C-alpha cells in the first residue's frame, strides 16, 4: 500500500496531518487548559442529558434497535426488524441515507453502515441539539421505508 502511494504520489504517506505537528500539539494543550477552567465539562454534561431526552423518540422507532450514548456521542442503530434485530443489508446504506438527509437540512451526522452517530462540537446549544435530533429522526423515517 505504501509503495503504491509512493509510485503514484512520489511521497511516503504514513501518518495523519496532525501527527508530530507542534502547532497541533499546542492547540490540543490549549484546549485541555480551557477544559480545566470554568464549567465546560459540567455544561456539556447537561447538554448530554438534554441530548438523551430529545433523542427519546428514537428508542420507540420500529426500525431502531438501540440508542447508545456516552457523553456527547450518541449512536442510533437501524434494523430491518426490531424484534429479531435483523439488520438491513449493508449494501442498502441506510445510515448514509440519514446522513444525506442531514446534510440537505444543515445537520452533520456520521454514518457507518446502519448506524448513525451524533458527534456535536462542545459549543452546540440546546436548540441546535433539538434541531439535530429532529432532522435525524426525519431521516430515520425516510431511510426506514422499504
């Protein structure tokens, strides 16, 4: 893989753009310093609880098997049959359908197969979380159609 990249690009690519970058490291340290000040983490714990509440309708959706959440990261797993947890065929890309619906409506989600992830920035507010959940739920409804 590396040799092919080298032949095509005449460059040896082996890391991410931020790896070993002093400016990227300093930005990360500054971010951690800000997290240590004020109520950033406490504030985001409240936002995570709000996200959990507004995403409650996903838990009742007939094509959603599971809603998983850790802090501000939430995942919605779509299935063909909720009772048996039979997945949609991977090729149908149901998560990608939800993602595209989100983009069309100004919401950035992350699809991975039949799972859609919410990974909002820490500067999000409650109204934006509500918009994200509403648009994603509409997308799940659309992507659930056979």
